[in-house]
C-alpha cells in the first residue's frame, strides 16, 4: 500500500483554516471589533504556501517509468530527486502553519482582553484554529513527509526484488522449455508440414511472448524476441515439405540464441 498519497494530503487541508470557514465566524466579530483581525490574510497566505508544494511529484510510484527503464538505479535516482526537489516549498508550508498557529494564539489572547466585548466562544474558536494549525504542521513536516517517501521507496524496492526473483525463476523455466524445443528439433524426425505444425504448436508457439518479461534482466533477448515475432509467425510456417528443413534449422538457431542469452548472464 502506498504511504504518500498526494490527493489525500491535498484533501487533508483543515477546513477550519479556510477563509470560507472563517467568514462564518468573523461576521459576528466585525460588529463588536472594528479593527481588522488580519486572520483572513494569514489563512490566505498559508493556503498559498500549502498549494505551492507539488505533492504529486513526491509520489515514487508516479515518478517511476514503466518497463525496462524501471530498474534499481532509476529507483535510487528518483528517490534522491524527490527528497531534494520539494525541500524549499515543504519547509515554507510547514513554517507557514507554525507561524499561523502562533498568530492565532496571540490573536485569541488579544481579542479576549477585557473591554473588547468579543464573545468567549469566538476567542475559543480562534484558539482551536491555532491548535489545528499546530497539529497539521507536524503532518507535513519535512521529517514526516521524508518518512513517507522512504516507506514508499522501501516498499517499491521490495516489490522490484520480488519481481526480479520471479523473473529468475521464469528464466529457469524458459531454459528448460528452450532445451526441449532444441532437443526435439534436433532429432531429425520433423520432415513434413504436418510434423512441423505439431512441433510449432507444442514447442515453438508463444516462446517469444513468454520470454518478453525476462528482457529486463536479459536485454540480449530483445532482438531475438523481435526476430521470433516474424520468423515464428503463422504466415512464415513452411508451405510444403521441402521448406521444413530450413524452418527447423532456423528455429533451432533462434532457440539456441535465446538460451545462450539467458545462460550467458
């Protein structure tokens, strides 16, 4: 499960710290306290700092490429980039909430002074906003976000290793399958179109497709698989018995090349 979820982080911005929510409170306050509180301005500033953070770019699973390019070296590169790229904006957002918490706490005390006639409920609400800003700041602190990034990195790395082991096991199976293809094709028993059709159906068809997943670890297979797509296609099967020996020889050569590409690494 992904630890750092950009959309969840963006949606977690406290509702009580939005200008819209504060507007519901300040209408009553304005009638009693003529001097502007500055709260709306501070809420706007912190929202701008929060929105300046590109949370999407912090998600390892969204930054990693697909296919052969998704290797261990690329994972390290992406992880290091993510940890460096967002430091400035993330620190600014964190500090923005810290400053907001302090500002709101002081504002609650200011409005609660004797003679202001500001309802206790309003002062208490502002103090609660201060506590919310303080609490939320820690959820986006550099250390907190870095921990989430590293958790995703470790999980992605573990998944890559599991996939690698699965491919290695697949390579062992492929070697056995290719060995069988080579052995049967070398007996000299495949002489007719019918013989080749049975050989192709049971021991040749699907080899290229089945080996495609191994290209990540055995890049030498790539050109051979592309060759197989043409050479072992339905249209390239021998049309008469005279073409069978050449088709078998070509199949053996290609199968041996594939086996060597896997064994050679």
